[in-house]
C-alpha cells in the first residue's frame, strides 16, 4: 500500500504516475499557493462510487477562490468527470482521491496574478487513515500546544496547502508524545478541530460540536450531523471548552480520510468507558452503510464510476471563473 498508482490526471489528461510532476521552482511548492481536496471512493454492489463528489469539487473551487485565484481552467462538472476518470483508469474500488489546484508562475513571488492555476488529480489505496484497528478501538489524543489559525490570519474555510503547516506542527508533536492525534484550540481558547478532522462530543445523548466560524466546514461533518438527526439525536453547535472534553460520555472525530472514529482518551484522561460508545457506534455504522450504497441517503450522495475506461481518451476543457 502506498500513494503510487498507474495514472494521474494532469491539466486535461491522464499521464503515467512518474510523469505527474511539477517544476522545482513552482510557487505552490515554495509558498503554499495551492488548494486541495480529499475525497473517498467506495466499493458498492453497483461498482465504485465517489462519496459526495459535487460538494467536494465545489469546495475545491471555493478554496481556490478564497485563496485569490481569479479563474480556474476547468468547471466543477469537468473536474468531477476527471475525478471519476482517475478512479476508473486505475481500476480502483476503495480509494482516496486528491485533487490539487496549484500556482505555476514565471518567477517565485507572492502575487497570484503573475501565474496561472494548474490542476492535478491523483488517487491511491489509503486504508484507515488514523491506523489499523482505530475504526473499532478508537484513538488517543491530546490538546496541542499549537493554536488553530485565527480566522483573519489564514482562511479557515479553505483547504489551502499552506494552512497545513499548522497541522504538521501539531500532529508531529502529538505523535512524538505517543498520541494518535492532536486537538487544537482556537485563538479564544475554545475547542476548534483536530489536525485533519472535525470533532464531536456526546453528553446525555446530545451531540455537541464547535460552530463553523473557526473550523473547516467538513463534508463528513455535515454528513454525520444529517445521519445523527435521522437516528433521532439532537446536534447542538456551540463553543466547547477543553474541560468539557474530559467529562464527555463520548468523543469522536470525522473527516474524509479519518471517516468516523471514536476518541477513547484525551490528555491521559479516559473518555466515558474508554472505548467506542453507543452513539458513536450507531453514527459510524450509519455512515458505513451510506457510503456502501446500503442506506436511503446513498442515492443522493454517491456518484457511480464507469469502469474500465480507455485511458487514451482526453476531454476538451474551458476556463471557468473561480467564483462560479
């Protein structure tokens, strides 16, 4: 298992994995001038299906707009079709998909308008992002010494590549301390999110999650809120203090890569029973059913992939306003 695949989609067509390269002096590499998405495809009885594809590509376009790109070379519809092409050409079932918008400019500078947006889409077999067995056993986390971005210092609604230096600092620190993940507080000291996941806590059968003002508006987060409502649980968005985590009945995190995973310990304090709780389990099972095409909401959230395809096919694309 690794990130290598047969084909990567680069700026309008498929290329072999080893040819999917960017120049060393690409502005995106030096200054984080890019925006990306994380998407998952799942094996179902009807074949591979990408989960909430449109919403993910729409957020990619919005991230690029927030960063400041005036135009993108492809539409949401074209990028969606290219995403499915990558899955099909690589003959993947379960896989993780990474679209990336990045800046190429004639010089290495800090002005987006000196260059043009380029786009690549890769896919690979990821497995369990937070480690083998964590879907059932849960994870250990700590509250990071690093603060999440201030909303006017770095745009928290966008998956901008440069933003993730903040996550790298926190994640690396936590893993070196023996934890699986870091929980980050916002500049006011309230719970924000993890390095790559949104966070929920459960108390007396009610779910609580931080408001979206300072966190990424996670598509998996939105999915779980909807599924929790379907299961009869009330979800409250409100500021959460660090101490509220310690006395929660259950805590779980959500994200495209992580999916839905329980947190069994925070800062050496056992959470609830020290294992996945009944509310987390019910929501996790509902999520797994929906992504596998076994739940009523699957019809609205799954985009099925035709496989295999002729990898020599290339489409013709047009320029789209980044605000569209």
